[in-house]
């Protein structure tokens, strides 16, 4: 584990640069900082979801594991050449996705984000996850990136979608369905 922060502000970023995990200084709007910053935003959105009352225990356990893996992924993205996420993490999400999806009815319509508060938070996290994946691929077009981490984000966005559906079903809340505009 790295050094503990005893002082939160350093003033080293006041000029628009920030330090990566390997000590290199880069612009705060670099593709790498955008990628790990969006993963951090996603982790915060999942924290908000976890603060939602009455989440089922299996969902809490799953999301808590996801938060730890997202912290690993953020660290990976912050340190060029570092790898923290592997295929087992992707496979783990696929198993959870299959488990949650098994009891859901087949989709016949598009679903709007919403429903119960927990499902709505899940959809927000899903949208941020999609952005994190896009930021990761933007970085990958410029520098080498561990693609397992990007696959992890792809599966996680799918999992969050299915989880939102499962949460609405568990709370007996109808999924808001998209209706084609009639005007």
C-alpha cells in the first residue's frame, strides 16, 4: 500500500497538472485522468446506490465487491503499465449478471431509467459506467491499456441494467417503459 496522506492539499495541482501513481505529472484533462476520474465518479454513484435503504443483502455484497474492484481499476489507470483487473473479475460479473437475469421476464420494450429509488440510482451508475468505458477506450487509442479493465466496465454496465430491473421487481415497482412519441 502507498503512503498515507497526512496533508490533503499540496498545491501541486494548482497549475492544471496532477501526479500519476508513478510520479509523472500530466494535465488534469488528459485522457488518463479523465478515465480514472470517471471510474471514481462511478464508484461514488455506486456508493450512493449502496446508501439506498432496503437493498437486498446479495446486491449489497455484489456492489461492495464492485466498489473494491473499481478502486483497483482506478489505481490501474492511474499508474501506466500497472495491471490490477484480470479476466476472473470479468467472469465474476458475468456469473452475477446471469444469476440476476435468470428470474427476470424477457424484454419486449425499451426501459426508461427509473422505477424505485434504488433502481433509479442503479441506472445513473450504469450511465456513468458507460462513460467510464468510453473514456477508457479513448485512453486506449492513445496509450496501452489493460483491456480486461475495459471489459469489466462493459459487463458492469450490463449488470447495473439487470440489477435495476431486479430491484424494481423485488420492490414490486413497474419498470417505466418507453413510449414512442405521438406528437
